[in-house]
């Protein structure tokens, strides 16, 4: 949802080449990509990793539906703003996808990364 996360992920994993997604971290620990998660699920091992990580009252934010991002209020998600004087310009309030972090839940303390 944000290009900055890709650079952060490359730094964490030490990858210099193209990084494929998804990459799954549970409780701050790198678990693997889609194939590793599928294998854990099929072996009934994935449940052990995720049990108890998300409190029941935090599982779904009423503002963002648990996505942790919402459309930018300034540009309504277009990533462009218009003014009579300057025409169109890039919105400085959001990321390249026209999203901002959910003000309701992004900074809430959780243990899941």
C-alpha cells in the first residue's frame, strides 16, 4: 500500500534484487512467502503462529475495516490536488496510492507486524 514499505522490507531481508510479495511477518518474526505460509497452513501449523496475536476488540477497525489505510481527505484518493492559480499538483498529504494511515487504528498498540 506504500512504496516506502518495500524499501523497509528490502532492508530487513537484505535483498538487493527484485523482491516478490507477499512476505509474512508474525509477531515481528519473518515466516516466509506465500509458499511457506501455504505449507504451514496445510500442515495445520499456521494456527500456532497467529493464535492470540490480535485482541478481539482490535480485529476490525470501524474506520478502515482493518486495512490500516484510508483515502486521503485532501485529494479524495486521487493523489492530485487542483487550484485555480497553479492547476493540478501532486498531493503532499498522502502516498502514491492516494492513501493515508488510518487515524483511528494505525498507532494503536498491537503485536502483529
